[in-house]
C-alpha cells in the first residue's frame, strides 16, 4: 500500500466531484435550505389546519334531562354539546357535535324503531362518526342502586350501561371514540361521587390523595432528549447513506460511461489503492452531507421548536456523539455503495441499487425507534441497530448504560466496515464485474439457455434460487392455517409435510432441471472409511458446546417471550409422550437426510463456484439457519451448519454430515427425557442440573469435549480436498500476484 498513490487518487476524485454542480447542490445547498423551508411550510400549513369536530349521535338521553340526582350529560343551555364540566380542559366540548335521536315515531301510529339499530346503521353509513346509546331504564336503575347503598343494603351493580358504537374501519370514527370515551368515563365518575354523597361518604373518599408529577429533565440539559434521540440518529444514517451513494455511482459507473476507468486501472496504482482513494472520497462526501443535514436540522429545531413549551432544542452533547459515530457509519455505507457502484454497468443501472440498500437499512433503523427496543447484548450485535440504540442512550444522558455495550457495538461496526471494504476491493479485482456487458432479458431465450447449457453441478445463482425457494415455501407454510398441534401425530404430519414439500421437492426439481450430474451435485459419493466414525464422534463431543451456545442465546442474547416459552414447553411434552423411535425418526432421521441434501448438497455445491471454500460454507449455513422458524434456533442452526458444511467440503461426501446431523438431533431428543437420564446415574454427573430446555452440561465436560472437537476438526483439515475449478483458478491468480512481476 503506497499512500502517495492513495493521495493522488483522492485529490483527483475530489476535483472531479467539486466540478459537478449537481453533487455540490445535493451536499452543500440542499441541506441548508431543506429544513428551514420545511419548518416554514409546516408553520404555514398549521394555520389552515385545525381539529375538526366529530359528529356524535346520542339516543336515550331524554330520561337524563332535568334529573337532580344525576349529573348533566349534555350542556343544559345547548344540547348540541356535551357538558363542559366533563372535559379536562375548557372548550374541548366543541370537538364533539351532538345530535339527539328523536324518541318519537316518524308518523302517528307507527311503531318506534330500535334506537340501537338506528344508531348502528347511521354509523355504518357514515352519517355520524360515533353513537352513544343510553338505555331508557338506566336512570331508574341508578336511582334504585343509590337508594339501596344509602340504606346500607347489599346492592347489585346495574346490568344496563351506556354503549359507544364506532367503526375501526374509519379513522374519523376512531378519533370520535377517543374523544367520547373519556367524557362518558367522567360522567360515570360523577355518578359515583353522587352515590358516595348519598351514602354519607365524602366524594374524595374514593381518591383520598392526588398524584403529583415532577420532570427532572426540566432542570437539566436533557429536556426534550427523548424526541431528538430518535430523530437525529435516523437523519445521520439515512443522509450518510444518501451522501455516499451518489458520489460512488459517479466515481465507478460514471467513469465506465466516460471511459476513464480503464486509464485509472492501467496506472501503476494497485487496485486496493484505487479503492481506498475512492472510498475516502465517498466518505468525505457522506460525512459532509450528514453533517450539514444535522446542523441544518438542529438549528431549525433550536429556532422554531424551542419556542414551544412541549419541545426543547437539541441537547448540546449531540454534536460530540453524532460526530464520533459519523466516521464508521460513513465508512460502512461508503464501502457498500462503492461495491454496488462497481457492479453497475451505467449510472442508470446504479440508481436501481439505491432502493434495495434503503429497504435493508430502514428496518435496522426503524426497529430501534420502537418503545420496546432496548440497548442490550443481543441488539448491540445487530449492525446499524446497535449504533442507533447506542446514540439514543448517549443523547438521553444514560452514559453508564451506553458504556457497557460500546465495545460490542464498536467491534460489530468495525467488522462490518472491514467486510464491506474487502467486498469493494474484490469487486475492483474482478475484471468480469468491472467490464461486464449490459444484459437484455428475454425470458424464453434465458430459459432455453439454462436448460441447454446445464453443468454437472449448479451455479451460485441456482444455489440462491434453491435457498430462496425453500425460504418462501417455509414462509407460506408458517402463515397457512393449520390445525392445532394437540398430539405428536399432528406434529409428525406437519414436520413430514415441511421436510418433503418445502425442502425435498424443490431440491429434486432444481437438481434434475439445472444439473447433468445429480450424484455429484448432492455429494452422494462414498466417504473415506474413517470419516464416518469421526463425524459421529465429533457430533458427540460437540453437543455440550452447542448446548452451552443454546443456553447463552436463549437466556442472554435473545430470551423468548412467555408465549414462545409456553409453545416450547408444549412441544417438549409432545416429544416426551411419543415413542422414542418415532421422535428420533421425525426430529433426527428425516431432517438429517432432507436438509443435508438441500443445504450441504445442492446449495453448497453451487456456492463452491464462487471460488472460496469458506464463503460457500457460510452462505449455505446462513440459508440453513434461516430455514428454521424461530430466531434462536436460526442462530444455533447457522453455527452447527458451518461445522457440517466444513465436513462436507473436507470429505467430499454428504454422508458424514448426514450422520453428524442425525446424532446431534438424537442427542437433543435423548437428553430431554428425564426417564432415560435416571436410568444411567453416570450421565447425571456428566450432564449436571436440568434447565428450561433440557439438562445442562457441567462446565468441565463442556471444556474437555470442546478441546476434543477442536482436535477432530484439525484431523478433518488434514484430509485432501477436491477443489472446484474456480477455487483452483483463484489460487493460481493469488500465487501469480504474490510472486510479483518476473525479470525483464
């Protein structure tokens, strides 16, 4: 790495970007004008926007008028309003316009229609936003109840009550309900006070004390931090991504269109130096865009929102924390945008990649905004989400809580930055990516080519298609209505349908459609003799470590909610009640065959064409983990899938992985049965105390078995491996690059 070349490339790219008026407008001009204009527009619009009153139809209030023993429901002077004393604030009764339904028949001699049915019909038709139905006998029932309690007799609560009719399909109706319900609650409270007075009890006896409030943030510099701690991190991340995307598109796809990228690639600078120079340029523009947007938003909030008593200006410490977080965020999004821009053939194609990147970012940004999101160890391991939660705590002044998880968030963010930068460097090292031709899709010709040019093993694209197909079918199975799992037979039927229809069926269709050698695709070759017992032994000694990982995930990282715990307990009871052979067949044997053929057969074989062994193992393990319905199971399955994928690659056969999978799942079934453990007292010392999801292994057993597993994995690493053509080609390129240029 020669930093002189990096500086030259950085200076070149900065000059080019400074000459682009559109880029400078997006970065320097738009943020300065956007938020002040937006604030002015909102204030102008607020002058023309006011709360509209809700129309409420009231029936059966004739018996309440003029009664001294009941509080007034409607305004005595104007029946088109509720009594103002029923509202917490003055003039709030203007938000409810009342129309009283006539209690007289439409014509003499006609029967009086049911008031409740009339009110319901009018609300459904939209004539009124809500309706209040007061039973005609309610005043007399309340009077009888009052007399009974005044005489000291035991009185039953009146069975009749006022009813509010509204529609959740109409937003105006929901607003009317929200305004009307507190009014009726206040009226009922006033009725209770009259009853207490009639019984000789003071009205304040039901509430002898009042609740006082004190906002400790009012005397500190953190007033209003709850609002800004949610808004400022979102603005930081979204504008850092936007500020990095457009310059990256121009630096890569734009140079392809202008024909200047070839000149840069033919220079003495290495590809990594070119990437680093462009990355620093993109980072500077990303940081500048985000910083100007934050400053403009902060000044607008300080000038406008600080005048409102319910709001406050941004906390002053926000400048420090947002500035520190801006550097890794800009590096992360800069590297991602640079890699995507290098893949794009033109700027038009590059624009299409903004939406997928935004769709991936938005859930990670919005999830921390929910009230239930807390900064803990599990959330701090999620990229982007951990940054947002950490910034929230820092802006709210919870420094000690933020300090606990700062190292975790920093390591995750820096790790993601390193992976993104490495991906960008690989994109620039691939001539096929940089200079690929534009493609026009003709579905008929494409399908003909797919079936005509079949290879012995699937491509990486076919592996992605298989994995996504399994996940989509699994999603459909999860949301499809099914009968409750009351017996083990119900669970067995559902599990077999899932394994056969969701995993095995698409696997077989794609295998025989897209490959010419199914046996080689599914790794059905015979294994070396010693690998079979070694795989079984590895499953035995690795199970304690996997069990410890399961406990850590279920209790430390992502504890399940009460509903999930009850479901797991119910499933465990079904397993324990089933015959042992049936439980082993459904939980261990069938998944071991179907899932291994899919994930370590077809998908792993396809990803081997990427040219990197570990990348293929990890990608297949991720698909394997995502195929499990529960998040905690997905994490554990991904870790186990990496081990099984390594066995499949090292042995070149599917069968050691099948046996590992079978033995691993069988151990989970066997150790969850207390009656089996009680038959062997030695196992009790080996397993230890019982946990929520089965017995826990003793830590000495976990450590000893883990070292044994590491030794077995080291033995597997010594086995000769059959490499794909892409892996051999990549090793040859790396060897030539390391050897350097030959002598002249």
